[in-house]
């Protein structure tokens, strides 16, 4: 009888703990802050520019300037051409008023390793 009571308390504690952790995870995912959030709130440009990237019609000025200064490449990450283009595009991003953001958690929307956050004046 006592053994069943102990097992029952273990099960209840595990259920309560899993519900609590589930709620924490849900709230953490719902409160995405920063630039690497769904919908691309900062209008980031992938660095280096790739030949396969789709260019938006309303692309920020900083991103357009980077594409003009650094020729889009088709090389895979890890090649010498990729790293040379990444260096050039990073310098072009900073020179044109952008900030460089490293993406350590890639997903379907943000596949690049590095992004340029263009300066976007706030509209008041």
C-alpha cells in the first residue's frame, strides 16, 4: 500500500513538472524579440549575397548598396570564395550604416550564417 502511494506521488510530481515546463517553453517561443523573428521585422539581408537569393522589390537601401559593391556568389559556405565575399560584404554592411548579426540558430526563414541589419529610420 505504501509503495503504491509513493509511485502515485512520483507520477503526480512528474505531471505537474511537465505542465510547468511546457508553459515556460510556450511563453518563451511566443515572446520572440529581436531581428531573427518570424516575419523579418528588421528587414535583414543575408551575407554574403548569394546568386540564389530572392531580392524584394522594397529592399532596404543598405542591402541594395551591398549587392552593388559585392557581386553575388554561388559558392558554398566553407570555400575560399565564400569567405572572401563574406569579408567584403561585412565591410560593405558596416560602411553603409548597417549592423552585422551572426545567426547561430538557423531555421527555414533565416538560413544564412550572417545577416546585415540595415539602418531603418523609425517612423513616428
